[in-house]
C-alpha cells in the first residue's frame, strides 16, 4: 500500500505566478488535511477536506489560497499570485475517517520556493 | 482540543530507552493522545496513539496515567536515526485536525 504521495516535491515559482500542489491519499482514505511549515517554524493546519467537501478551512488564508478534493483524482492546494512569504513546505495527510480514533499519515511534502 | 506541554529538548544515549513526557491536564474523556515525530524536514511520521490503555507497537510504547493527565512515549532502544522532533497531540473523538505544538527535540548521542 503506497503512502501519501505529494507532487511535485520541489516547486519554484516567480512572484505573481500560480502554484498547484497535489496530494494523492493512501488507498481507501477519503479524508485529507493540508499543513504548512514555514522555515524554522512549526506545522500549521490549513484545511481539512473530505471527498468533494471542505470540512474545516479555519487555517486557510482568506485570499489567494484554495483547496479541493474532487470525487476522482488527487487533492489540490492552489496558491494564486504567490509572494515570497508563501515559501514553505506544504504537507498533506490522509486518514480513513475524520474521527480521533483513526491515525493520519503524512506525505513527504512539497517545498515551494518563490523567487 | 486540549493543549499539551512537553520539554523543549532531551538527550538520550544510543541504545538506551528514551522516555518523552507529555502533560495534558485538561484532556477530556473522549480525547485521544497521539504521538508523531518529524525527522529533519521530512513529513511527520505517525508513531502511536491511545485513549486510556497503554499501547505498544513496533516503534514505541505509550504509557498513559490512570487520570489521563499525562503520558510518556518510550522508545525502547534509541538509535541515532531516532533524533527528531517529537510531538504529543491531544485529538478529540470528532476532532478532525491534528494541532501541532513546538514538540520535544530528542537528540540521540553515541
């Protein structure tokens, strides 16, 4: 059973461009979480999605950021008009349910660099 | 979700047991205790979780006190590769997201 797959692993974007980060959950997992880790800082929750639904987006910046998890295909975190402050590692995790009982497994992350 | 308190850092000799404490005095009855670790800048790695009873898997043991206000993660034979930041997280039964604190930096030394 493959783990959580994120791609690309590294992404370089110029200021003002769009960044698209993909996350394929583990087989059988229908719950996805996105986290951001700024350099030398901790992991911050961004958004929690279930297939075709956003359940909790309390950690998402109000502008330029969006996330989706369609019925088919990976979850996408989209950042429009990137700025230098968006440079960070973005991790996604998946779980089989959204309850506290089920562990969540993380991918290896996408490292976004904005130049 | 209840907050947790962990020491900032700890050292452990290679081959010895590493005991990482966590206080969660405001935990409620339906909240789980989770442990993750992050090695360098890799993705967080799930270690173990529990509700009331002690738990053991191939990686570690989790000891939860009877009043559930604190717990200890035990790595029975620490190796250099166990050097990482260890996060203790309390997660509600319906809690959805994991909220990461600062964690404990564990340094395993030869």
